[in-house]
């Protein structure tokens, strides 16, 4: 199977300023807020294609997520329990889904929005 890479949760101009270094990825064990989840924000036009958000009603912060990444993000959320490092989460997801996911970028997006 060909290796796929998904860019998640981009905010132009913020990636470089807030990105964590790869060497820190093995040290950081993110713990997501307890009610972190995925919801349908709305359905687009005549196609009815849903637009999804990842966030917390309690914190009242949300980020848009690509539809193609939902299954993988649903698998990542329980791993953000404070016991798994960013590097180990990426490894687990790559083994399960044969997809290379930028967990550090997801961590940055969640952290910036107070969801970690």
C-alpha cells in the first residue's frame, strides 16, 4: 500500500512559530481535555457533504478537520491520555492504518486552542 500523508488542521503562518521539534516528540505525552470529540458543523451546499470540527464544548474551542482524517483522528484521541508520547502515537497510527500522520501538527493545533 502506498504511504499517505495527511496535513491536518492548518492555520497559515502559525506552523513554524508553534511547531514542536521532532526531538521533543518522544518526550511530550499529550493529555486531551476529557470531552474532546468530533462533531458535524454543517452540511455543504447541494451535495450535503459534512464539514467536521474537533473540539470541546466545555472549553468552547474547536478546529476544522478534513473529512479524510476523521477515522484516524478518532483513533488518536484515546491515545492522547498522558501516557503515550507524540512519537509513539504516530507509530501506533502508522501500524494500524498504514498512514503517516503528523501527530506533532495535530498536537500543536490542539495545544494552541487549549484542547490539550
